[in-house]
C-alpha cells in the first residue's frame, strides 16, 4: 500500500482541466484518460511522484519487525 492522491490534471494534448483524477501508483492507477480529447496521461510523469516515493512498505515492514521483536522478548 501507499499514498493515494486526488488531482486536477491539465491535459497535455488539449489543455482541458480533468478534475478529481485518482492517482494511486502502488495500486497501478498510473494513468488517466482526458475527458475532452481521450489522450492518455501518464500521471507518474505528470506529477513526478514515483511508485517508490509513494510506497509505505518499508514503514509497514519496520513496524511488523518491531512487533515481532517485542513478542520474541516476552517469550
């Protein structure tokens, strides 16, 4: 899992403002289609937010490790 964003995206093809575009790179929501002209917009390129930047897997793994270590100490 990771971050999810709701964006307003200007189409590079026609300039139309696509409102409330869902971008969740860790869930493979990586593109949107312009409502006006049908251009597919690469949201990773548009925002500069990479899948790696949006992922919180390292934090989740660290938390799981800390919980496991806590219970191991109690044995």
